[in-house]
C-alpha cells in the first residue's frame, strides 16, 4: 500500500497511517522506512512529529485505552445497580471498539515485546479487572448467576466483544450499524448471565 506523496502531515493523520500499517504488517514487522513509504513523506518528516516508531505505538494504544477507561468515568457506569452499570459498560465497550476500530485492534494485538506493549497489556488487565469487579458486584446483588466464576464470565464477555475487531467493517455493504451490534452483544451476554 503506497499513498500519494503529501506535503504536510498532522500528528493525527500520521498516527492513522502508522496504525493502518502496524495492523497490516504487525508492529515488529514495520520499519520507519515502511511508514515513510506508505505516508509518502521522508523519514525525517516523520521524526519531526515523533521520536520513533514506539512513540507512534504508544499514542495509538494510549488512544484506545483512554477511550476504554473513559467509559468507566461516565455517569451511567458509576450510578445505579451493578447489573445496570455492567450492561452499560459492556455496551459502551463494544461501541468504543467499533468507533476506534483500528486503534483497539492494534491494542488487542500487542504481545509485550516492548515497554509500550507491556504498559498497554497492564492497562488492559486493569480495565478487565474493573469490569470483573462490577460483574462480581452484580452477582452479589443477586442479579447474575452464581454458577459461572466472575473471571471466566469476564473473559468470555471480552472474548465476544474483542472478536468484533476481526469481522466488523462499517463500510461493507449490508454492514450492521454499531448500535445493532452493541445491542446483540448485550442481549446475548445478559440473557445467558442473568439469575
């Protein structure tokens, strides 16, 4: 994939190109030369915006993580019964994944090979833990079944949500809109989890 030569890049447009290339080739399989070629700008122009490839990765996964953690700060995630808050968080997580698809896809693919990847994996575990705590609270309140261990239920929920990154293409002909997908995730998950 080679894009036409551009005279100027903003940090955001350069980041979007980097995320596209990282998702296509893998972070480890992408060189600064690759980014330069795809962006249609010189390597020195890239270095004008960032210190290197890992900074681009940090910004990309940071964007995904900020969006996910932002969900937990929304009023509907903090008020009401635990099961209502959990439903809200699960729905919003699915929506954020679709809204930030390339960034969350990259986040889901990090493997811990760099400092940034290890940091991102730690933050993902923190997010998962916060959701697991919410799920445990919903069980304790009697709204969710007790025969499925909370950590397992949380992993299964995220497995379903994270799989969206593999098949959801919003521009594909006949594609479901993000609200339809989020509704289906919540319906399937909570029909199986309710007490």
